[in-house]
C-alpha cells in the first residue's frame, strides 16, 4: 500500500467486496449502480487518476460519472415505494487488499483495491 506521501498507482486491479454486492442493490434502500460488477470496476479504473486519499489509512475515494447510479433513500420511503432518484454525484470508496485482509478471515477476490461502498447523491 502506498504511504500517504507516495503516489497513488495509475492502473490498479479492482474487485467488488461482497458487502457492497449484498448491500448496494436495486432491492435495498442504499445507493446502487444499475450496471454489472465488471462495468463498475471499469468505471473506477478509468477514473482512478482522480482518486484522493480517504480519512483512514489504506482508503481511497474515486469520483465517477453519475450515469447509471441511483441515490439512497430512507428506509421508510423505500418501504413506501418511493423510487430511488438518479444520482447527480457519485464517489466510490476503496480499501486496499491489505486493509481488508486485516479485518476479515474470508477469502478475497483477486485485486489490489476493493470497492467497499458507493456513495451516490
């Protein structure tokens, strides 16, 4: 993992963490991407040059174009059938593989960076 004073890598290997796959779906109140996991990983790779460091070590924030993303709605509104609005702004939160391995005992997919959250508004 690059230290805070080292450059962010230009061409990372990206994978989608299972938490994101289970939580950020069309059938939940959370924000989600309407495309495939592969399309999401491609978007993150294409926009990786815009990444900034998160407030925690081994964390990156990558802004991506909002097309295909939907914003979070409250659980009450979602239960009442209020549709999720199309996103106007999206960032994808990544954790390094090392950070994930220190916090889990499950096997991780191949890749250097894992998508752990989609924050669409």
